[in-house]
């Protein structure tokens, strides 16, 4: 591999920038090479020194599944890299830096491009890292990291991170999870983003306790999304989601930690809006509300650690 570009440090660091925008922005088209190569909770702050392995409660590198999907949607580039050089910026060159952190100019070698345009063999970017217990900057040389960001037009090899903390310690679990998310996002039948609940309708059956409730949602691009809840005497109430024109009583709930689950758990309103309740009687409207509450409860919370939602 050719040696990385070596520019005078002050010139390069000044030209680079950290992204200052949040993650809740309109979704954009993801680049087309996802398969290339080998709200609760406090802010996690800028990146800490690499600490491999998954944390408790389904988190990886301090990120929940919704956090990772949010980052994937906001990041045209996701790349695995190996750090080979770091330099600390002076305080006056680090506006907005949080106490207990340092801003670094980092050079790294590209290991695997998960998504995005070709980046070349070397990368340059700024990242904030937490100081260690002695107030020292952690040594990241030879550390493998996973970066979420965007390429800088006209500046090959320069990367702008999506946020100051979107350099994560690489792990096989993290890469596997992110690759699965990216693959779903670029697939032709990816579940769309839900923007509102349009209609909630309960239709009673012929027997006491029998009936079906259907929920129809508005989405980006107008793609169909519906949920059916089926009640039968002597049987547990069951429900499922459909991402096609066919409303199927055999539909199943989405599996946790999938894009379908994310679209529902992180987008549905907590209750049926009055204008969407179109059942013919107040009793049927109450049943529809109960069925909707069942769906929300069984989906579980959309728990995020990252700020901005």
C-alpha cells in the first residue's frame, strides 16, 4: 500500500471539519455498495478510547439498534479503517470541545468500505476522544475503527464524521450489525419511513369477541404499510404487519432489531389520532384503541442513547 499523504499538519487540520448537524434529518439515498469487502438515555459524548466488545442490553459500542439505523441513514459513508497517526489539536483549534475530551487529527488506512463512493487507501478526519483517567489522550495507533461520515467533495481521502463521536472501536459484532442494516436499507423492498397513522378501523365479526382491526399508515413515497389485529373467541389476540397492498391476516409481527421493527417502533404515534379513528361506533373505536395499544406494547420502546430525537 502506498504511503499516506503527508501534509503540513496545521494546514490539513484547519481544512478539516467536524459535522455540526444532528441526525434527525430527511432520509437520503444510500450509496449502492453495501456489500463491498471483507429515547431515553444520556448522550454518549465524543468517542472514547476503543473498548472492544458488546455492552449490555443489546448495545454495541454504546449504541442501540435504533442509534445504528439513525447513523446509517445519516451517513453516506461507512468505512472500517486502521489508525496509524494521531495529533492533538490545540484548544483554540477545537471550538465546542467538551470538557474531558480532546480533538484529534487522525490519519488511517482504509480496511473495508461498507458503503459509499471509493475513498482511496488513506483517510484523514477529525474526531473527539475522551481523555483517560490520567488526563492523557489515548493512543489509537493500530486501532481498528468503524467510521460514519461523508466524503469531502474535491478533497480525496478527507472524511467528515457525521458527528464528533462517530468513530467507534471496531468489533466483528458491530460490523455484522451495521452490514445487515445497510443491506436492508439499499434493498428494493426496504420498509419505508412511516409519517402518520391515516386510518384505524375495527370491524366486528359474527361471534361475540370476534373481529379485526386494521391500521393504515402514510409513508414516504406512498408505499403501503398496514397492521392487522385479529380477535377470535378463546384465542389470544394476534397481529402482523404488511408492507404490500395485500392486507393478510396471516401476517406476523416484525422481528426485533430489523428495519421493519425500527420503522414501526420508532415512528408510530403512541395513540390513535382522533381524525384517524373511523370505526362506525364508539365501542368499535375503543376496541381499535385497545388493539393499537397492544401493538405498541408488543413492539417495545425505541430506545436510543444518542441525542437529537
